[in-house]
C-alpha cells in the first residue's frame, strides 16, 4: 500500500514527503514540474512526472502502486496571477481535482487529505477566523479552491471518499534540505531574504492604507514542517474508526504579522538592510488573515512547533543562505 502525493515536488509537498518517508510510508509523487523541482523530491519516493489532470495516467498509476490514500497538493497558488489568468486557476485547481476524484472513485480509493487555503474566506468578518466563518473568496484562486472543496464534499456523500481538508494560512520557513523556490517568487519572506542576499534588490510593499495597525496587510505564518506534521495526523485521523465524514480544519499559529513586521524581523535575522518600496495595492489581497486552529488541535492533536515568526524566518534564512540559487534546476 502506498500514499500518492500530487504536487510532491513543491514547497509544502516536498516537506510532507520527507515526513512520510521518515515514518516508513511508501510514497509515490506525481508532479509535472511546472512549478515544482525534481531536487525537492526525496530519493526514497517513487517519482512519476505527469499532470494530475492526465486521467489515463492516474488510472494506471493508482492500481499499479496500490494507492490507498491521496494527499492532493497539486495546484496554482498565486492570488495576483489568478486575477490576471482566472482560466488557468479554474482548470488546474478545480477541473483537475475532478479528474483526480474520478480516478479515485474508479479505483475505490476512499481517503484524501486536501491542501486548501484561507483564501476561501475572502475578507474576514472577524479575526481570528475559525471554520464556522462564512466562505466568500475575493479572487479566482480562492474561488477555485472552494470549488474543489465542494467537489470533494459531493464525492464524499455520493461515493464515500472521506477527506480532511486543511485550510492553510501562509506557509513559510525551511529545513536544512527543503526551502521555498517559486519562479517567479511572489511570497514576502523569500523575497525579503533574496533582498538580503542580492545587492540592489528591493521588495515592494503592496498597499500601506489597509485598515490594520500599520496600514500593511497582516498574515498568519506557519512553518512547512508544522504543515507536514498536520498531514500525517490527518492521515491517522482518516484511518481511525468512527470518524464520520472527515473534517475541514484551519492551520495557522493564531498570530498575525504585518508586512512591515515581517521585513523588520528579516532584517534582524539576516543582519542585512532590506530595502523596500511602497506601491499600490494588489487586487485580491484581504487586509487580514489570521487563523483560529483550535479545531485542528482538538481533532488531530496538532500543535505547531514553530509558533514564533523569528524562528520561522531564521529557518528559511538557513536554507536560502545555503541555496542562493534555490534548487538550481
């Protein structure tokens, strides 16, 4: 029996594959490497280079490897890009999830852990956000992930596919062997660290007039190893008896940090001046996203090991300092 990890060559997927292998699981990674990196896939995993929307590939691969559980990461994740190219996001994040669900149904695979996002909440009505908060995404990225959640729920009711949906807030941090390498990079922490490593590079502060204490966006940052741990706990939850129909759970540390706070912490960690420039807001950016993760603690017994921003940035700095060109592929 094995675990299929779609998008396992990505940032969070790679860290989760490491954790699965460390626990002795058999792992098959499916990734087309459009945004992931072969260097992010641990050598102990089986690797299949393919698109998660390739129905024929999935029909062959799932029984071939005796897949019994799917962890579904494969997705596009940039809110800004989704506003410019919504079709790509609905096709990749929603339609291809449907293809995966159909392959699971045909192969009678009944368990899934789904990588979702806080973007499904849109502009929060209250902070911190818990799972009872209404969904109302304000960008195509969030819409496409909510559509995927709804598809998974429908397949659960119709076909018995049980799923733990994990709504991440902002993934961050690194390990000695795993780090953040998006191309192009749009996330604040790796951009700040690149500015520390690259003379003349400056990062943009998108909007300084939000209704927040310092006028910049506020986000809840969570370490990738804490996210990986949550996926393993979600697997155990699905294996347990009398677990009902699955669960939808937020993952964050419950503390928000503004753009200015993140940059200042990065300056302290790196010892470098990190130049910034103020520009207009980006479309589709909520002012605040801060999680209540009480339900994940209750249902999964999950507890983040990296609850402080400084430690998260320090772990990312360690990886970026050792890998200034990322994975180099």
